[in-house]
């Protein structure tokens, strides 16, 4: 009996967009690295830190925001703020850091109700959309196809790291797209993170890796919350326990960083629960499509729903530890949410 499993890493399927390697810029060969104006859409905590780093690296960054009251804040960081997205359309590259599929599709395709012109219709041929958002693989494929149809490049490059890591240029970046487009983006990626992993030419693969990586972190956080609840309920200090575990068998960054925060009951906002839940649902949809059960991720989904229902929607995903403590009868009190 033959196996249906394809052992090749990130193997392309027959349903994927054809010839990602070939479509890139406009079919005119390899272009030089991006050196002109850079547009930026999505100035939340992560986006602000990233855009500021690009400006500090000497880039001229045109930053699009909807609220005029943010213009002074952005200008103080060395950015050129605008409330008119058309100011981005002559940029050589536009970087997006948006929260979900709906937000990025609105930016790319525009809005019909007020004639907002989207990036796809407005960017010049050969320009690149560098999407660093955590979105579904379906959305990534749709955006890639639309940009290619208009002879534009599209690179997916979601990041691993929180706002503090973004400020310190310590992000890990997972990139996929036409090789020529990825190489043109290299100087931008190098200014934002400590290392970029290029995993292929189909942008949706980068988003799949990002979603699955987030699930590994989320399930680690859930387990950290559970074991710390046991330690605390037995009357022990969780700090030595976490120090021992993260100095021996569990020395990874997720266990070290988040274990310490959960032990200290530090739930200050960084990656807030509704956004985590969005990623969990996207990952579960990918798993279902692949015919792969993810029961541990299902537990995390239910915990997140519980936390949001209890009013913890503005807390960090370390609040999985708070929920575990409450379920154990410890009734830990969360610290006030604060910007990371």
C-alpha cells in the first residue's frame, strides 16, 4: 500500500499558484535592492517599532494612518505621516503589518463604499508589497495572485517576536516569495530582524509556518500555566521551578520568557487574547484542511474564549496562566494592562 505522504518539506501542491518563481517583478530580470521610498501600513505597537527602525536606518518611510491625531507622534519618530493612502502608491516597496485578513484585503483591494484605492490597483509595475502580517494561507494566495496579475511583487514575511523584540531589531522573520523579490527586500528585512529564514517561493508557506509556530508557543504557554498552577497550589514559589526547568530541559526562548512572566503573574498587553484566538482558529482551519487533528490547540482555543468572556481581552497571551490559575481555584489577580 503506498503512502500519500509527500516527504518533501513545504512541498507544493497541484492547487497552488503556478510559477511563483517566475512571476516576481515584471519578468524583466533581477532588479536592484529596494533603495527608494518605503510605504508602511499598520502602525500598531509592532508596526510603530518596525517603521521607526527603518527610519533610523536611513529609509524615507511614508506612514499611512487613518487618524490625523497620530501625525505628530509618527513625525517625531522620523516618519513622514499621511492620512491619504495614495501617497504610498509611488513607493518602490510598501510594507504592511495588519491584524487580519479583512484589514489587509481592504488595503490591497480597496473599499467600494468610499472609492478607497487599493495597493494592487495603484502600485507601479515592479513595486513590491511586503506583507509581514499574520494572515491565512488563503488570503496570502489571493493577494499574491492579484499582485502578480498586475506585474507587482508580493513577499510574505511574518515575524516571530513581541513589540520589545521589534524595537530591539531582534525579530525572527519567515519569508517566502519569488526569489528576486525576496532578495530585493533583504536590506529592509535586515533592518528589522536578527535573522530571516527563506522557506520557498510560494508566499502562503510563510504564513503557514507562522501560524504553526504560534501554536507551538500557545500550547507551551498553556502547559506553563497549568504546571505553575500546580506548584502554587502546593504552596511553593514558582520562580525557582521555572529557573530550574528553563536552565535544563526546557531552555527555549518561549519557556524562558513566558515562564518567567507567568510565574510573576505579569499579563501586561503584548499579544492580546483576541489576536491569539484569531491565529488559533486559522491554524485549526489549516489542520482540518490537511486532515490533521490538533487536540492540544483545541484546548488553547477554549481557554482563550474563556479568558475573553471573563474580560481579559486586553491582556497578553501569558493570561493563559491566569486562566489556568483561576480554574485551579487560585483566583490570581491580573496586573493592569500596559503597553509593552
